[in-house]
C-alpha cells in the first residue's frame, strides 16, 4: 500500500476542504496504488530480463548480415 501513502496527504487535504466526495477520495487512493504497482511490476520485469542498461541505434552493427 505504499502507493497510497505517497498521495495520502494531498488526498486528505482535499477531502478536509470538502472539495472531494468520499467516493472520489477512495478512487484517487486506489488509482495511485494501482499506478504504483504497475510501475514496480515494470521495474521488476526489466530487472528480471537482465537487459543491458544502454541500448540505442548508435551501438547497432549495420555491417552484420543475417
């Protein structure tokens, strides 16, 4: 639930001022948690793939013939 913790303070301030309904407050927290989890999953998948850090077309060997 660390994704919710990152946006909790701002969401609480908005809820206290009354500018956000309880449903909107809950949806915002859940969306921030879902986004956080997606980002962490992507980071984990990249790490597991063991891809080289730097890949760009400058490193491509155009002389290589398939």
